[in-house]
């Protein structure tokens, strides 16, 4: 086996996706000349950073056979926590930490309901999707918080050099890349990461093999909640306002990226690298179509089509289990 | 083969997507001005009318117009779309923001890149967004006071009233409400506001919240629907509750959607301006701005609209119009 083949063993789908993105990029760049400048794509990535962060956290949850529909609402709630804490006089950095903490607690709530409560994750997170959003509206009375210090807003608009290239990338992109790297580290290099795959492949067998299934699940949902808190901080910095209706509908985009990236919705298979590529694919589609002047409504349609067809491609790889 | 299948699928998809994409017209070759006009959202009659006017002006002036916006009144989506426009290097960006503060960072970015920025219909925070001018449909004071006067005429200036607004962040709606409250405080001390509800530019939601208000306040004398979507929703709720005539309804609405309520006796009078003209004026103002011919405290010539006053940094379309059963059928919007 060649070195390359050995390195990418089990990554069949991700490699295929990565390779498929190249002609796709070439074609889109031909029709939308703005795409030829990589800095434009990097610039546009700032709008997908929150979705990317949530997608990385969603990946282990889906691998383990669960799902978290409440992430969008949680971003809204954590954003409100951030905004109102700051308005109440808490220093901004502490308010941001508070937002992440609130996310972690909410995530733990999800985890507890799924493990102790034995309620299916779909039902739990459907309920918490409404609860968190409702809490956001209740706390804020639908009044947003804005007027954050300019340095905070500029953080959401600043650029750093993507070494070693000469390109300028939005600062938040680095946050996403760090989160993606951490996700990769967790899933591939830690024991609990390994457990995630075990639970997803066959939960009963895992339990009999002394895998602490409940603890694993609780951890995953808590991490997802924390990620939502982090995404909320990024969102508020980028948009300059903490609103209760923030990130509405994001969970669908997030799941799209995860499934596009090769994670099987039934569990047991998936990688953060794939999710990263899924995010890139969605970014490419959205930005390319946007630059070409395709109206908003068409973009939604095309992303849906993209999702269905890649979901069909999944079973084509049946048997290629990690 | 299986990997190949996945590869094939994904590539085919993106090719299909790319193939449906319309390429950009080579406007950069000639020096046609590219003006982007963004409503709060697309798909409601008010902004459809504005688009009509905008396209009319663009055709007259020979500029390229891009009219697009999010499908819901989502301020984050607006920021995202403006970012795309910045990358497309438009000459002027005109936006009706859903949130005056959250749109500010991206508007500052546009200014930094040398793009001229205007707001229309609703304003952004002038200090933090650095927008150069605001194309306003009418003086906010005139709208606010006018609305209250209309309801006061019908209810004798006393009683409980409710306001159904669009979104709690929209700058224009908030400033009209400020003037409404001021006018009530100054002129109608017996008028009492008992409810304020948001309807998020969704007529169905406006209908629901008005129903709730009617149930919660059985002695309600009047309802204001201060967006073109909330007024018909509120009127429908009053009609269905059988309270037409008992609860007076007024606000800002389009003649086309309010016709049946006016003739049905639910609404006597309502106010608006001409949104077609607003769209038309916005494009004219944008072109003048790009040519550095738009100045504060002056007048400008706006095609078929004639002389338009620029008061401070606001370009004013004109005084608000009153619609009653006598003239509601006369308009194309």
C-alpha cells in the first residue's frame, strides 16, 4: 500500500469530497469571477464561522447516534446572556465567559435528559430548542442589546494574515480552525473520542464493553452547549447586537455541513475533517452563488438538493466503516 | 467504485449548481454605476412597490440596479448580503436596515472600501454606521403625530389603544412611536396605551397578536397597525371579532391591501406615502451621491418627482398621504 493510501485509509468519503470540491470551485470561479481571488472567499467565511463551530461540536453527537436541534436557539440565548450581563455592568470578557458557561449548563441539561431521562435526543432537543429560544425572548423581552464597544465589534471585523500565504483572513476564521483542530484531537486522540465511535456503532455492545455511555453522552452535549456559547460570542461581535432571534434556523445549516462532510446520520461514522470540508462546500456554494447574483431563495433550494444527493452518496460507501 | 460514486455525485451537484448560475454582466468594462438597493425583506407588497420605482429610476438614469434582500426581516442575513455586495464592489449601497446598530459594522466596512452608503425607509445609527444620507419617506414627526390625530378624530381623543408594530428593533417604527407618544402626552391626556406588540412583518402574526389584545382589553377603543403588514392583520382581527366600528383601526398601509377594509367599514382612514416614489427617489439620490452631487441642506432634482428637499442629511420624499374611501382605489400600490 502506498504511503498516501495508508494515511487516508478509512477516509474514502472525505478524500472524495475534497477532490470533488476542486472542479466545483473551478466551475464556480469561472461563472463568478470574484471567486478567483481567495481573499474574497476568506472574507465571506466570516459569516459561516458560527455554523462551523456548531458543526464541529455536532459531529461527535451525530456519530454517537444522537442529535442536537437546540444549538441555534442556544446561540440566541447565550447571546442574550452576554448582552444583558454586559449591560448590567459585567466587564465584556467576563460576560463572554458567562455566555459560554450558560451554554455548557444548557448543554448539560440536554445531556441529562438524554441519559438519565432516557428521552430520545430528537425529542429532548426539539423541546429545548423552544425552551432556550423562549428563555432568550423572556429575558430580553425581545429587546436587543447593541452599542457594544467599538473594539469588540472590530474584533468581529478584523483580519489576520493567514501565514504562510499573503492572504488576509477574518480573525474569527482562526477561532473556527482552532475549534476544528480541537475537535479532531478529541475524536482521534483521546479515549473518550474513541468511545464516541463505539457508542455510535453499537450502543449496547459498548455498554457491555464497559464504555461509560452516559458519561460520554453527557460530555458531548455539554461540549455542544459550550460551543454554542462560543458561537454566540462570535455572532454578537460580528453583528454588533445581541438579539433573541439570533441564529434562528442555524441547526439545519449545521446538520447539512456535518452530513455533507460524511458523517452518517445513523451514527458510527464521521470525522471533523469531513465536517470541515462540509463547511467549505457550503461556504463555496453560498458565496459562489451570491457573487454570481443568484437570488437568496435559489441558494436555499440548491443547498437542500446538495444535501439530499450527498446523503444518497453515503450508502454507496456502505461497508466502509471506520 | 463506491468512493467514485460519492465523488461523481458531489461533482455533478456542484456542476449543476454552477450551471444554473447567471454570470455577472460585464458592467465593469463600461463605467455604468452599480447601485445596490436592499429592502428590509423581500416578498412584501410595500417593498415590491419600492422595487418598481427603483427599477423605473434605474432605467431612466442608465444605472445598473441590484435589488435584493433576505426573505425574512433578519438583520444578520442583511449584513451577510451586504458583505457580498462589498466584494462585488458596488458603487453605492442603499439599505433599509432591520436593526440600526447591528448593520453598522458592515456599513463601516463598506465606507472603508470606498463604497458610498445610503439608508432608506429606516435609518441606521448615523454615528456608528457612517452612512452618508437617509432617504426618508416623510418627517418622522409628521408621521407620528399624523397617526395619532387620525385615531383621535375617530375616538374623540380618549380611550385605550394598542400599537401593533413590526419589529422592536426597526428604527423607523420606533421613532414614529416616540412621536406618537409625545403627541399623546401633549394633546390627548385621556388617551392610554395599553399594549404594544411586534408582528415581525408577518401578517398572520399581526392577526394573532391583535386577537390576543382584543381579548385582553375588552374596552379597547383603537388599534394602530404601524407597518403595511400589521395594519391589514389587525384590521382582519377586528373584523373577525365583530368589533368593526367599535374598535377603530388605523395606521400605515398600502391601498391595495387595505381597500377591502376601508370599503367594509373596518378602517376609515389610514396613512402612507408612495413607496414606488420612495424607491424611485432612493436610486436618484444614490446616483447623485456617487457623483458627489448630493449635499446636505439643499434641494435636488429627482426626475418626475421634481424638486426634493434635503433637510440636514435626510432626503425627504414629502408629507404623508391620507387614504380614505374616497381615494383608496386610485393608486397602483
